[in-house]
C-alpha cells in the first residue's frame, strides 16, 4: 500500500509507466493506477477535484457561444474539467482509457449531462473525426512516450472541427533532445506538428506551478482554419 506522500506516488507512477513502455503498451498503466487508488483521489497525482485553473481562467476570460456546440475532454480523469465545460453550455463528451476513471466520474456526477466514455487516444472512434468545436487536451500527450508522439498529436488534431478550438496545457522542453520521463515534455518541433495538421496558434502563455518552479508549462489556444480561407 502506498503511503500518501507525493514523492512515493511519483515513483510509483514512473514505475507503472516504464513497465508499460517495456511491454509496448504505453497507455495501459492509467487503468492500473486508477484501480489501485480504490476510490482515494489522493492516490491519483493529477486529481485536484476542481477544474484546472488555467482552463477555468481561459473560460472566464473568453466570451463563448456554446449553444449547439460540442466539446471534448481528452483523458478526462475524474471529470472536473468536463463538468466545467458542461456548465458553460457545451454538449460535452469526455473520455479516458481507464474504465475505473470513467465509472468514478459517473459516480461523482450522477446527474451530469456529460457523456463519459471509455476510449483510447491511440485508437479514437472514426466518428469523432473533425467533430468537436472545442477540444481540451491537458497533459495527456506528455504522459505518452516519444515513440507514439506523432500518432498522438495527429489524433488530437484530427478531432477539432473546422473553425474549432484546441486548448492545450503541457509541460515544455527547450531542447529537441529526448527527455527522460514520465512525463515527457513537448518540444518546439513537436508543437509545430499541430500546425502541420492545420491548427494555428492564437494565444500562448507560459507559467510555472508553485511546486514545480523549474518546469516551464504552456497553455496554447489553437484554431482550425477553414481550408478555403487564405
């Protein structure tokens, strides 16, 4: 049984991720982590039981027309970000590869309008292609190794509708040298891959979290332009 200490939890996450990587199953460890938490959110390192502050800040500072608009939350965890988007008026789909996480969301928010589903970012449903007016990607790409990064970036980009928005939060590395991980922060060249898939950056801010003042993080808003526009 893990002690409730962040350092021990961090080492456990690294162990799970690296074991999955050795088995060439880079995303299976999420279910192991959620299942082993046994309903204790303190054992899920990214579970804050509140919307991500940089998502909430973005929502507070943007006037959105959400009527009839579809939103997607990638790797929804325990559901707080998805619920924040639903409160804005979006029709929200939120997915996670972990069945335990999805069931946990449904238990936490039994009257929610969010459609919580189990899905794999490396094998997204075909009907999600170019479907969502707003896509929120928070630190899922960085949680997967460089061996699948191009495929994951392509998958994220593919779900954004024409004129739709991708809001992404990620760790960032200044070098193109492969980092040790997890997590594996994104590089400038990797971010450019999103532009190659037709997403244009609109706003980019850098920030540091109080507990990780040496780790640069980014919030980037992208928009998919109509291919017919100049």
